[in-house]
C-alpha cells in the first residue's frame, strides 16, 4: 500500500519561510519523480515544483521561481520544499505527489501524478 504523507505546513507572516516535507512508502521511491502542487480555496489544483527521479532535474512554476527550492533524499525516501519570501497568495493546501519517473520527462500537470498525499495547509498572513 502506497502512503504519501506531507508535513511542515503552518501559519507564517508574509516574508517568512517554511519547509515542507513528504515521506513516501510502499513504492520504490528512487524510481519516482516527485512534485508539489497546491490548491487554494475555490481554485484548481496547480503545479508548484517537481524533481526528477534522480534529483538532477527540477522545474518551478513562475509564481514561485527564485523563492522555493525542491529537493529529495532518496536514501531517506523524503521530498522537501523550502519556501522563502512567502506571500499571502501562497496560501493553499500543498500536496506531495509521485509519478513513475525512470526514463520519463518530469511533468507538472495534476493528471501526470499517480499517488497523492492528503496535503498540508500553508497560510501566509499579510
């Protein structure tokens, strides 16, 4: 049984930082590309950032580029998202997702991901 569990969300003031973590079990983590997506109230789920199965390729959506950093530790089966210079518009539920990645390009669309966590809430106050 695949389990994807996010943690690290919370309430932070504008300009602050948070580090999200995601742990994955039940699949060969090192073979899976990983992504962070988010969903604000009343909005569609959107991509934030993704990383290849080897960790050698990353992608960031324009709203977070230069402020967020995605990373992974395959030995620990962990995915991270360092979020700096947070803005109120970053407020959303953040989801960790897995996609079989060996010999496949990284992808950022919601439909590309096979396994999802329950999400961790991030609230940025102004």
